[in-house]
């Protein structure tokens, strides 16, 4: 029985050593696995950032082109309005327009003495 107890004691010591080795290796392996996961997450984040920057650059370029097109269209519209006004003949305004102009002058507080002749006294 002594021999079996000695073998059991040796196995118990070997088992304890194995447990101790496993206890030391598991955290190291766990940390290594976490480090690999962190590296993968960092790489994925970097790829996503590059894609976002590329999309932003494309959108910025498109917005700049649209602003230029808008500015050209606004200038063209303004020139067309100026030309349309210049093409109108210089005629005497109709009575409705004269009354409206007079009412606007009175609403602004223009004294009666300063009103033009068509507005009357």
C-alpha cells in the first residue's frame, strides 16, 4: 500500500504542477487572444476611417462643383433679369401704379409737400 500511496503522492504532485502550469498559461493565452482581437479591431477601425475619408472627399468635390454651377446659374439669371428690365420701354406708368407709389411714399412718412405732383395734395 505504501507503493500506491507514493505513486498517488507523485501523481498528486504532477497534477499540482500541471495545474500550476495551466494556471500560468491560461492568462497569457487569454491576453494574447485579447491582443489579437484588439489588433483586428484597430485594423477594422482604420479601414472604416479610410473609407469614410474617401466618401467625404468625394462629397466635398461634388459639393464644390454644385456651388460653382449654382453661382453660374445665379449670374445668368441676374443678367437675364437686368436685360428684361432694360428692354421695357420707358412709358408713363398706369394710374394704379402711380397710386400705389404714392401710398408707399405716404406710408414711409414723406411730408405732403415733398410728394411728387401726380400724388396730389
